[in-house]
């Protein structure tokens, strides 16, 4: 029996793993030899464990638990107390224990152990390597616990390890919650320049996507310029950073910086500069003998340039290009959804009838993940486009006095905005509904009231989150 002390007060004795095993053997009237066969543990080893002459190894603990017909991890809390609280933690036991906790999703045990380890800074590199291992294996929840603990312990060190922890937390922290994404992106931006060079380009690319989905267009312009400069330097140095160390060929990041800048100018209603940047990512004469992978990237940007040129002209009021644009997207499945979003926006701006377009592509009114020939489109970007499409369709039909249809889309836009915590989308949808409230059915008004209560509840929750996070 082990005695537990708290604040100098002796508490009731707690049963140890050995006590449980002894009681089990007595209750089942089972010999050590018989249990040895059931567990696969040498009988001499079992005797030494029971007599406290030998510590219990991780593998032995799992075998004992299984032989006793208990749930995996049943004794892990006791194991922490016996091996890590009342004994000097040994990485030979800590490492395997944390691995098993991750496999069994026993996050409370991981959190308890790593807090015990923080008094010894020599464990930080080992914990970081383990976090990276979990990350590569897709065990993100235990990885987050480790990254957060390491980042907190090293917050004054300004190390590359700290920056990489923050990068991992940024990537793993992005969700369909736009308010949360803004806080996470703003926090990570401080660390991006401290990253090792092989991570910087991808990190900037992902940060640009995050801010673009949040409509922070001036921030997109700033980060795009930084991405262009860093990527151009790497490309000119020709090998200072190996292409296989980044997700994509270096030329991708240069062209993407131009594309993001063009997109930012477009959303800032600066169509002249938007078209100028289209010309920059159309031109690839500067690429030195492009290989097969670079040509895939180049061809994708050529395709995007053609599509974006059409939409920028449309938004500038040149609707005579619409037939050519529709012909362009008719053979490009991946371009239909983003094209539809912008065509609806342009139609609303200039009061153009696009019924024939909406009828042909109505199957794209439902949410679908997006991808292209060089990868999957960021979920945050797709979410932003979708909420704009719903609101745009609502506006389009309301302008045509098709009130039930229009208000249904408006309600859908509010509903999806709540789902992704998009404050801008909520306000836009609420404003539209209030504008046409007199044309709403009783059913629509009831749905609207329910959504308004959800918005209020969400705002209260987000206020609490923002206070605790900051």
C-alpha cells in the first residue's frame, strides 16, 4: 500500500498495481505459474514484481492488464503515480508510456506526465521529437498537448524549435471557426520569420490562405510580397534550399505570391493592378529549363490566369466576356465552383440576368471540397467562397422579387456563417433578411429567430474564448 500526502496531511492509503495483482491472484485462486502462462511474463519476473524487487515495465503492465481481463490502459493513472511521481522519471519508461497513451487516446495521462517532466529541461528535446513523431503519424491530439507544453516552456528562448511548435499549432488549430482562425493566424505570424528556411515558404503560403479567407487583404499583400522575395532568393541561389524539402517546386511560391497579390487587389476593387499581377503569373520565361513537376505548376497557373482574367473583366463591368468564360469553365470541373461564386457577385453588382447559368450549374449550390491539379484547396478558402455564394444567390433572387427562394438562400448563408463563426457573413445575412423581412413567410421568420438566438449564444462563447486565449 502507498501512502498519499497532500499539504502535509496524510490521506487514506491507495492501492498499488501490485496490490491489484495480488488480490486478483487470491480471488481467482491462481498461481504465479498459471498467471505467467496467461500473461506471457516469466514467473520469476512476476515474483520479483510482486516482491517489489523489480519495477513494472510498460510492456509487462499491458500484459498484466490483459491477463486480468481489464480494459487497455486500466492501470495507467496508478502507473503514473508509482513510476513518475514517487520515482525519478526515466525516459526508457516515459517514452513507451506516452506512445501507448497516444495509441489509446488517454490524453489526460499524457497531460499529467508532461507536466511532471517540465521541471527537467533536458526532456524538452525528447518531448519535441516525440511530438514530431505523433504529428507525422497523424496523432494530432497528443501532438498538440506536447507542442503547447514545449512552446510554453520555451516562450522566452526565441528558438527555431519554438517557432516550429507554433507552426504546427497554427496548422493543427485551423478549423471552420473563422474567429478562432484569426486569433491563431495573428499569433503565428510573429513566429514565421524564425522558422528554419525549409518551412518558411510553406508557412507563408498557408498564412496567406488563412488571412485571405478572413478578407484581410492588406495583410495578404504584405505576406505575398514577403513570400515572393524569399522564394525568389531561394530560386536564384539554386540549391540553398532543396526543392524536395518544400511541398512544391520553388517556382510555385513565386507564382502563388503573384496570384495572391492579384486576388487581394481584386477584392480591394483595384482591377487594373489585379490584371497586372495576372500577367506576372502568366509569364514563366524566367524559369530555367522547367522540369516535369515545374511544368505541372506552370500549367495550373496558366489556367488560373485565364479564368481570373475573365472574372476581373466581369467585375470591371465587361460582361461581353461571359460567354467565353462559360466556355472556359465548361471543360474544367475544378473551376466551376469558384467561377460561379464570382459570376453571381458580378451579376448582382451590375443587375445582369444569369438565370441560364444558375440553371446549368445548380448542382454546385451544395458544399463540396475543392481541389486542383497541384493539391487540395484550403478548407478555409472554400468555406469563405461558399458563404459568399449563398448570400450572393439570396441577393440575386431577392432583387428579382423571388422572395421565398431568395430568403431561403439568405437563411442558409446565416446558418453556414454560424457554423464557421464568420461574423461578416452573419451580419451580411441578417442585414439582407431584415431588408426583406416584410416579404418573409411565418416559417422563414421562425427559422430566422432561431438563428438569431444561435448568433447571440455564439457571440457569448467567442467572447469567453477570446479572453481565455489572449
